[in-house]
C-alpha cells in the first residue's frame, strides 16, 4: 500500500502543486488542495442571452488547482433569448480539434417550469460556456425567447 505524504505547502505566490510516486514507491503530494478561495467572475464575464439579471441571485464563481478550473454558477433573471452564453476566466485546453465536453445542469427553469434536460458545453480552445435546454416532453428547444430563467451548475475543466 502506498502512503500519501504531504511534502510541502506552496505559498500563494508560487501556487505550485504536484502529485508523484517517488523512487521508493511512496505517493507524494506537494500542495494544499483548498488553499485557493473562490473568486466571483460575474462582473468580468460577458453574458449573452439575458436582458437583466437579479441582484443577489447572480454569480459565476471559480477557483483553480494548477491547470484545473472549478466553476460554480447561479444565474437568475429575464432572458431575451432562447439560449445563454457566458465567458469563463480561462480558455479550455485544446485536446483534439472540435472536441468539447457536455454535462447536465444542476437545474434549469423557464418561466417557473422545470426543464430536466438542460445541459452545458465548454469547447476546447474557447473560454465560453454554452447552455442548451430542451422541453420536458418534446426534446426540442424548451426555453422561450423571453421571461424569467434560472440556471445553475458546477463543473471543472482544464485551462490552456
């Protein structure tokens, strides 16, 4: 059995992290996983598809660990579109041409109607989050072009 050993804790200035197995077979971690606080990126993000967002109910939080970026967001407001897009603090790493990853949203509401098939996408080489939704029963686009909306999700990606 390997032993996880903390070798050192980096300063916030260097922000260096490492995980490796040394020559004796001991797993070693250099760093502190939760030393980086959440940062609200809402004010810096370009948000498209909303005519207004509700004060106190809008945030795009992120934190990093090396090249990994954790994002947790909650947006409520009035939409003037049938989709939502916002910029992220870092560009996603390019692994393969046209590669993207998708994930289910925590929840999505359209004019007080729950849409169970909302999902998000981040494409490699871009710093954009794209929110897509489908109707509860039809499988077709389910967001109306106007009215109140809520989207929420947490995900991670690798930064370039």
